[in-house]
């Protein structure tokens, strides 16, 4: 049984994480697994800095994309993957060993999921979560102050010099080749319902074969 691979991308603060939680919760652990680009960041000493010395994580070269693609390939072949948890370069956190098993539905997510050809060509369905820049900026301002304790000035700097240029060059161009574009300026519930219904059908068909 070959898994059906769903790729999900979109700009920072477009609502990918929330959408993914809703999607994953609609299935059992035996039906769906999630492979996130965030697990494949390179060590901090390999992350480039911008002109004022701030690490820029919003660049394709920060990701070990060949390992990312290879793990997807192995899961698609029915193999189980074990890897250390990425701890976001926090030296005080001991990484756990994570196990990923092949399931009927595999979800591959990340801002560069469509950019890396080695990843993109393995995707059976491409979903792009979309939102206006103004809305994404406002969401990021709220989120990064609350969750990352960043100052408004640093959030604006990262938005202007990291996030926004990356979106324009590496993410937005792939919107045109997405199979489904889900607007999330207000909510994504209708889009989520459509995707869940479609994938439920895929699970049923795979189980019947």
C-alpha cells in the first residue's frame, strides 16, 4: 500500500499550523502522519546571518532538504524512520527520538515544501494556505511577542528583511501550481472540510485495495 502524499505550504502566519491541527485531528494515528520541514533545520552555526547579525531562518539553505526528501521517499516505500527531535537550537532541551511510520495519508508541510524539487515531485496533492500580507504581519506580530518574546522592532525587522522577501521569491510563485488554494484571511473551515472529505475517501479506497 503506497501512501498518498499531501504537501501543504503558505507564507509565515498564513495559518498552516492551525490548519494542520484540524486536518490531523480528523484522522487516527494509523491513518495519517505528519512530516514537517521544521525537523530538518541545519545546526545554528550553519544558519546565515543578515547585515545586523540576526540569524535568518527564512532561507532555503537553512534546511537539509536532501535528508527531508529521502525520509519522505523511505516512508513512501513502507519503511519506518527514526530521528532526533529538532529542539530549535535550545541547549537546555534534550532531544527525544521520534519514530515515523508509513500511513495511508502522509502530510508534508513547510514553507519550502514546493520549492525543493526533490520534495515537490513526491507530492500527490499540493495545498497552498493563502492570506493577505497585512493579515499575516498582524498575526506574526501577536504570535512572536507572545510565544517568542520578541520585541515589535525585531518582529518588524524579520518581516521586512527575512519573511517578506522569502515569500516573494520562494513561496508565492508556487501558488500558481497548487492543486488547492485555501484562503485564510478570516477562516479556513470550509476548505478544511473539503480536504478532510477528499482524504477520507482516499483512506477508504486504499483500505479496499
